[in-house]
């Protein structure tokens, strides 16, 4: 059974690309994977290509520090390569900057880009530079995946186990502080990695995969939607949250699940694995020194069911995604709507 609730963001994308020609070499359908996957004629590799712009985050004030802007410009697209299991090749960069820019600010921006490229094993292949009164950053990352090993957002089945590469909610903590929801004596350090090593490992085991760049609940919802399954969490929300997110729940007296709902994520990978591959995955992850967080299981019944410790509650993930799209950068309105939803359930 496939979820029928329509997502505002998905509908917007479908409308905008309707009628565009798509390559007969393209493996994935629209929105079916974090990166676009193209067959290379005569080769046993797929080309993975993805592009991301850092605009809303800068204009809303979420990203202010130049080194972080540079870092996230690279990580946003590198994380998409990780989610399809790609080996990175390089990156193209588009920098639109004011003509009169503080040299120290620009140096910090370029340092963030360089450090992220080095961390991800991405070579700078080229790009474009432009002038404007606003900072606009965009990257296009390129990688390859062995034929038959690319991870899509679809392909999972009931009974598959659900995992993540790390805990959730640090992106929500960072956003709450950056957008003025909470004062912190020591601001949260937010510099998420792209889980490229993990993606390389998982592509031999996972039945589906997606990164949490838009938040954990949005990722859960999209994976359910693409594979026509539901999710039953067996780990409690407190076990899934980053310690900073647990503290955020306490300090703002939020419902425990709210950090999962934030539209700014932490760039972890969420993926499903058939039970027949679990033993091999455990051995491979231990050998590689890559810890994995067990979340729960996929089931036939649609929707997201929280663990018994959280009351076996169902969260309306589609509604939450649409609330986030409507609230945009208005964090206070978004959280108020989530409080109302929690009280009504």
C-alpha cells in the first residue's frame, strides 16, 4: 500500500519539471534517489550527479559564519553522493558574492570549502563566479557507483530492519539557537560530515537509503512513501536523539519527538536492510569501525509508529512536512503548530 497524502514540496517539484526531457540513460525516477543516476554506455559504473544551493539558509540567518557556509556548500551535495553509495570524483562550485567583500570573510569562506573537500575526498573540478549584492553558493558533486549497487529511496519491503548512521536532532538544536528560539552559553558547534564511508559500505546491504538533510521525520516519510511501507520504531525517541536535542526538549519543554521534525537535519543516512543481510552487515560494520543505530522495522501498515516507551503513538509525518513547508523560516510558528498537534493527539 502506498501513502496517498500529497507533500507540498513534492507537488511543487513535479509541477516545475513537468514536460522536461529526461535521459534514457537515467536509472532513477523523479525524486527516487538523493543523487541522479546515469548509466555509462559500455561501462560497469553508474554516474552519480547532484546539485544543491545554499540560499535559504543564508537569507534566513541560519548560516552566518563564513567557514560554515563554505563547509555546508560542499556537504549538502556530498551527502547526496553518500546516500546513493557513490565514490566521490569531484565537485563544481558556483560562488555569487558581493563585489566589495571583506577579505577576511571571503578567506574564511574559501577555507570552509577547502576543508570540506579534503574531508570528503572531493577534487575541485571547476565552476563559475558571479557578483551580486547577496551571497549565493551552489555546488554540483559527481561520483560513480558500481552497476547494481546504487541505493535508491525505494526498494524496501516489510520486515526489513531500519538503521541510521548516527543520532538525530543536532540540526534542530543548531536551528533553534541560530534563529533565536534559545540562548545558549556556548552555541552548538554544527559541522556535519558527509557519510561517504558509510554509504560505500551500505551499498552492498541496504534495500533503500536517504540522508536526513531535511530532518528525520521527512526522511522517514519519504522512504515510506517510496516503498509503500510503514515504520515501527523499536528504539525510544530519547535513544534516537543527540544529547543536545534531549537538552533542547527539556529547556523549551517540547514534546519529545519535536527535534525529529525540524526541517534542518543533521545529514545522517537512514537505510533499510533485509533480515537475510543483517549478520553480514554487522560483521562488515564492525570490521570497518562504523557503528550503526538500530531504529526499528518496516511493516505493511502505513504510517510511523513510535516505540512502546513513547506510547505507541502515530505521528502524521505528511502533515508535519507540509507544516514545515508553510512555516518556512518562522521557527516559532512551526513549533507552535507542532505543540498543537501533540496536544490534539
